[in-house]
C-alpha cells in the first residue's frame, strides 16, 4: 500500500514539475503578470515546536481571466515557492508548485488570494514535531494591498500538512507577511 502511495505521490510531483517547465512560455504572453514575493511567517499555533518560515515565491498569471459587472474579476496563477523552515534549532527546505486563484475587488488596491502547492521537504523532523515525511501540501489564504503599480504588501494564513498521507500529520500554521514586486 505504501509503495503504491509513494508511486502516486511521485507521479503527482512529476506532473507539477512539468507544469513548472511551461512557465517561460506563459510568462512571454502579453497578458501575463509576473511578481516575486519575499515572505516571512511565524507559528500561529505552537503545540510541539515553534516554527519560523522564510520564503521566496514567484507567481505568473495564467488564463482563464473572468471579469463581471462592477469591477470584480477572478484570475488564476501558478506559484513556485522556495521556503526555509526553522524550528527547534533545525533548518529544512521546502519547494512547491501549485495553482492560485485571485479575486480582485472593485476597489482595485485590494486582492484576495488562495493557493495550494504540493511540496517536497528536505527534512520533516524538527525537535518533537514530525511532519510525517518528505511530501506535504502548503496552502494559504490572504489579502494583498497594491501600494503602486509594481509594489504590494500582504498577509496570509499558511498551513503545511501532509493530508494524512503519513502516520504523523500535526500540520503547522503560520501568520505570513509578504512584500511583492510586480513586473
């Protein structure tokens, strides 16, 4: 059973890597916004160990793009994130790729977003906390404020969990602050 599950997870990761390989073509399209974010998070619910998150992510807008009356719009994007997790004196890397949806409000400076990124972890044990294994999902919900055409700040609630793929699944929640540059 675990061998089949590992094969399924490996196949899923191969699909996400293939999608990531398509980003240069999507970035060349004239409708595609690209932004880079620097993010820093702290543990929202430290039950076993207190975690810190340091992350850099890139986001490229993808079709479809829906607009409806009153200035509302819904956009999709692909996010690639590289993260450093720190807890109990241990450091580990996490790399993930996944889809994001963005809801733009009629008052343009504000955008709500949500994403899910299947991710690979270099380490899953941090002191007493065991995140289960090398594979996890990183999901977030947040708000961004556009300060100018190219500068945004934001807040996100981020959750890292393996969705009960492994025996241990404590999950970690973060309050994340971000600074983004749009190109």
